């Protein structure tokens, strides 16, 4: 059993384990980040506003809170029926989430530091925070058991999200929700223009980092490390990219028809479009694997800067343009394309392990507008392919409305489209043939091609 809180005797400058800043200071920034998410801002954006010295610790705490947010919010409602001011509410939610989890902080330290943080930001509420947390710790088991009767508190996902997974994946929905509560492993893509996978694996081993190869150029690290500790990262020898995302290059460059027969290889200098390219992982992988004349588009000019920075780091070259790919009159030169990668805007429901705030930012009403965008892009880009050309459609979503249902609808609209081999929906809780003991993010892939 954990110690009961004793705020007066606890250290007032308790450092956060692994970080030099005191916990109260990190709790202030974490509450600000949690409040931002509750207002609809992404955690990434909120963390960018955090002072650099506090950012690593704040990110770690924020991620932990996002994974327990449904439970913590329900508990706050039981303990404080009248919702406090936003920052105080976020501080209480943060502290409750950390107290529910297998926290690295003792109870008395967590409560003392939360009260300390509140005194510095919203002093009149500090007594209430202290009283609420002391009551929670006295009645923790009973309160958690009561809260978990609610599905949102039990699964830490919005109710609509739970229901959609139940409908789409009746055999896997519980495993998918549980999987989202664990951090994703660190997966690397070796730049094979600069060295082999085996050589880079040996470089990792020399630094005491064990890894397992997968796919065309992938390595799964047994233990995650900051990118600056990866040998040759700054020089472009390696990139961070999930295993599911790395499959795009394989399915496009080694394309097969529905019978499993290889389609003609893309010629050197083939004209390829990456229609929604930011942040540039698939763009870079294609250029590492083949000699292509590649155009990378994205509607967000700032995100397109990241694509160019990635290409520069890796020593690769592509044309980039900030434009809506569906508005073809603004960018297409009327010359048919050999291949298209359409990594369409989606709910990002497949990457919750990496972005635990996504589930709290999305709404049920977002899915149909996103599906409409996906349809619009498919219809606009299909005519740009030359005879024999291919289009790889993908989304980082586990919702069928953004995957299989979109392709089924497209094939009804485009009877001339032929469907090739692709894995369809990839789920992070299912092992696939040839995948080794490895599962990546939730993803969807469909290959479409034109008759030659």
C-alpha cells in the first residue's frame, strides 16, 4: 500500500525522477498542456510552448495523463461535481491520473508538489486541491472501482470511439483499446543509399543498442533512445519511421496484381507524386529505395518545410509545392504520372500509441468530413495516372470508414480501376505473415492500378 499523504513533511523541491526540475514546476506545465488539449489544441502544439528545459519532463507526464484522462476526468467529477477553473481542473486531472497510474512518485510527494504548484498559479484553490487529493487517496480503490463502471473511464477513450471499434473490429476492439495505452516502440529506417541494414545494426550494437531487422530497411530497437544518440542520425544515415509506414515503399515499388504477379517495375526517373507528403517519411523512403522524379505536395506550407529538412538531412532531392493535391489545375503539368502515393488526411486513429491526445481531440462528427476529403482526393488524382500506372492509398487509421469502405466506394465509381495486392487494414494487435514478432501502427493500404 502507498503511503498516505503528509504534505507538511514532504520535500518542497522534490525533483522529478530523471529530470533536474522540481516536480511542482513540471506539474504547472503539464496542467497547462492538459488544459490546452481540453480546449481542442494538440499536445504537440502545447508542448512547443513549454520552456525547453521543462519540455522532456512535461511531455512524459502529459503522455501519462492522456492515457488515463477518461478515468481521471470521471474521478474529478465524483470528487468535485462543480468543475473548477480550467487550469485548476487540469491540475486536479493531472494529479489524479498520476495517482491512478503505477506512478514513480510516492503519494505524499505527488500531493505536496501538486499543492505547491497550485499555490504558485492559483493559490486560493490550493486548499481544495489538497483536500480533494487526500480524500482520493483515502478512498482510492472504491472511487476507481466506481469510476470504471463508465466505459470512457474504463477504456480511457471517448464513447463514440469505443463503439466504432466494436462495430468495425468485434474480435479485436478490446485489444486495440488496450494497445493504445502502451507507448509504441522505436523503429528505424536505414538509408540504404548510405549503408546496409546489417552495417547499421552493427553500429548500434557497438553503442550497446540491440535491434531486430524487419522489412526492406527497418530496425526495431529493443529500447528507445533519443534520436541524437543514434549514430549518424544528423548525417542522414537513419530515420525514425514506424514499421507500418515503411510498408508504403514496398507496396508501391514491388507492386503486384490481384493474382500476385509483379507489375512492371517503375523505370528510372519515373514520375511519382506523393500527394499529402508531410512530414516526409514516405517521400524519403521512396527516394532512398529508387531513382524517381518525385513531386511532394502538402496543403500546409510549414509542414512542407519539414519535408525539405528531412530531404536535406538525408541528401535526397524532390520538388515540393504547398497546394491542395485535389486542385490539380494548380500544379499538374498535364503529363501523366507513373505512380501516386495518397497518404490521405484521416483521424490518425492508428497512431494513438505515439500521440495519446488524438483520441481526445477527435469527434465522431469528424469522420464523415474526412471520408469526403479522401473520396475527393481519390477522384481527383486517379485520372492523372498513365495507362499501367498505380496508386497506393493509405491512411494511419483503424476505422473502416477511412480504409476499406473508401476503396469499395471508389471502385463503384471507377469500374476501370483494378485492385492489386496490399494488406488492407493493419492492426497493432495482430501479427501478420512475414512480420516477424512485430506489429506497427494501425494503418490501411490499398493498391489500385490501370490497365496497360
